[in-house]
C-alpha cells in the first residue's frame, strides 16, 4: 500500500525526466528509511528539456536508493545513490 502512494508521489516529482514506473519497481523499508527503485527509463526528450545539444536514443537507470534519516529528518541529509546509468546519445 505504501509503495503505491510512494509510486504516485515519485512519478509526480520525477515525471518530467523519467518514464512512469510502477510500485513493482519500488522496495520500501519504512523503519530503516530505505527506498530502492529499479529499472527506471529516462525520457527520450530530456536533452531538449535541458537545452542540451544531444539527442537521447536510450536511457536507463539501473537502481536508485534513497536513505531517509527519520529520526534526524530536520538536521541530517537524505542520501540519494544512483547506479548503473546507461545513456546512448
């Protein structure tokens, strides 16, 4: 259930840059503050949106990990780890 809510929030936030993803791609560990998202596809028009002189033929992010420090949410940073990026321009 929380994965579905998180899916909607993340699709709303990241929707400009990545193709819509589903709750099946999200693994949520609430108590530890860890969120894993796998196999995200980058939108092909992202280069034009960012005014870059390239055309993206294919783009994929293998894994995104968010670490949210719930106990120190106002004083500690949220870590975002992005790995396995493939971009064919």
